C-alpha cells in the first residue's frame, strides 16, 4: 500500500518507469496487474494520474508529477 492507495507493486513500477519515459500506457495492458480494481477516477481527482481515451488503444493513463512523487517513495 502506497500512501493509502492499495496498488500492485508491479503496476506502481510500470507507471513510474512510464513517467520517466513520458509515455502513456494503455489500461488494457495493465489488466493482469489488477488495474480494474483501482479507482482511476479517484486517482485522477487527487491529481495523481491523467487518463485519456485514444481511438487505437482505448483508455490510456500516465502518472502526473504529483503521482510520480507520491508513488516513488
């Protein structure tokens, strides 16, 4: 658990590495890391992630700078 938000450690590492590379990650590739159990709207409201719908990949997400610092402790 990171800062009160329960998230798979592998998922956290993937999001942190993607932020370092300034890349968006399709949510469909994160299903095996239980992304569907995460309240993305809450994380977005808290300013920790950005979400966007793309025509080719569907929902994509990326950590904000605040999210990077929050999860990279």
